[in-house]
C-alpha cells in the first residue's frame, strides 16, 4: 500500500520493482487481488495492463488502521495504545517529540475530546 500511496497508481510490475526483496510477480498480483477484494485498492485498464490505485486517502486509511489496532489489541482504550507506544519508543523519543505529544493531549483536553 505504501508504494501505491507514494506513486498514486502503479501496475503490479511497478509495485514489484519498488519493493526491496520483492517476491515473485505472481505473488505481487495475488497480493493486489486480495487488497482489491478487501476494498483497499481498485484497478483500471491502461493499455494491456492493470493499474492499481488506493480507494481511500492515506490519512483516512491511517485513521482506520489505528482504530482497528486499538480495538483489536488495546480494548478500545486510547490510553493503553499511547502507553504501549511510549513503552516501546521511550528510548528514542526526543524532548521535542514529547513536548509536541503533550501539546496534542492538551489541545484534545481543551476541545473536550
């Protein structure tokens, strides 16, 4: 999906070429078919090949993925997901990043979220 979001659209061959340690062409086609069956991409014919495009904007897909992750692994608790994120990345977060996160929390508090 990242390749499709960056390119905007791509054929199976273009997706494969953009992958590090790419699987076979048929595996990429199968992956794109599954993504299409799940509604994440759609294809359009361009000449003799299919070109795949994402069906959702990247930000919408990102929000949906986070909601699914929170529901599946964190009992629908934003607090638990933030705690897990801080636990995993606490050694890599800079003071500026922590300040920005604190500002986002304060903004959400003021907006009543």
